[in-house]
């Protein structure tokens, strides 16, 4: 079990470590360009290539969607209650509590722990998180309501294409599939390296409630996922992926949105840094529970 856990953790730590020390060394890293490349090109290609060849059918995707909404609802309601009782601003803390790092960390862990099937399930979970984060989450942080720009985002477009391929059992020609798959293979290493660079550049000046809420993010995510899996009778690879994806630290995108709309970026930065460091420490325990 220790060897299996380390086999999952080592590549994640290696790639994130490369990014962290690269950022600390002061060498150039165009964060905006790499992020745009990952979100608009590499990730959509990975979604189409992975879901297009996976054995997931529409019923499986519908089940994942239902479980995702259940976990998100439990997490959101408990987070809202805690923030309401503590008097903390919802626009600052609620998105960070609800939307974990299902891309940079959750996706590689799902793939390394459960192979191609885990990658497909992890991608489905990440897609759903992205859609809700950049609709409901963005509306909460900005205070401006929902934006129709979401429906032009390449990730959402790729989701529609992938679901249509699953629904109608469409397979890409070999030359096109190989091209899309090769570009999609860029996603996971670039995500992890970018995560490391982001951590090296974040500055935590006032930890304050950010440190405490980062602990709550991990505990609440795991508790909500475990509860939903128990009530729904979920087991096997799907259970493992749900536990991993739901117990990830605060996504870096939450910090970028908080900085853009000036909604407590220092507090959100503290949540990102502390929850990520804590997740690395608790990852062996999480994998021990998630792995069959």
C-alpha cells in the first residue's frame, strides 16, 4: 500500500516541485500564456480524446453529474452556514470553500491512482466544477450575476462535443484522435508545473481566517464526499475519484478571481497556500482511504 501511494504521489510532487523551484529561481515563466494554453487548447483536447475513447456512457455521465451536484450542495450549504455564523463575507470565502483544485491536482491524482478510467471520471468531475465555478462562482465573486460568455468558453464547447460523442457513439478518425490526444497530453504536466509556479509567487501577508478555513475546506470536502458515497452506495473507482476530487485544496483560480474583483485576495491566497501544503501532508491518508 505504501508503494502504491508513493507511486501516485511522486509524479505530482516532482512536477509541482519543478514549477515551485523554477518560480523561486526567478527564471521567466509566462503564467498568462501557459494558463491560456492549458485552458483553451490542451484541456479541451484532453476532454475530447479521453471521453471519446472511454467506456463511459450517458447513464454514467448522468450519475456522475448527480453525485457532483449532491456533494457541491452539501459543501455549499455547510460553508454558507459557517460563514453566516462567523460573520465572514460570502463573496470572499464561499467560492474558495466550494471549488477545489480538481484540475491541477485532482486530475493527475485520479489518473495516477486509477488509470484511464479514473482519468475519464476525474475529467467529468473537473468539467462540472469548471462549469459551475465560472457561472455561479463567478457571479458570487463579481456580484454581477451570470454571464453568457461562459457558453463560448473552449472547455464548455469541448464538453458538449465529448458528450455528443458519447451519446451517438462517435469515434474520431485515427489521425485526428492521435493529434488531439497528443495535444491533450500536455495538460497534466503543465497543470502541475503551473501549480508549483503559482505557489512560489503567492505571498501570504495576513493568514488570519484563511488558514483556519483552509483546514475546513479539506475536512468539509472529504466529509461531504464520504456522506454522499455512503448514502448513494457508491464504491470502486468512482468512489475513489469522488473522494480525491472533493478533498482537493482551494483552486488557484479562486485567487485570480478574488484579485480581479478585489474580494479579499490576501485571505484567498492564504487559503490556497495553506490548503495546498496541508493537502500534500494529508495526501497519504486520503489515498489510503480512496485506493481499493
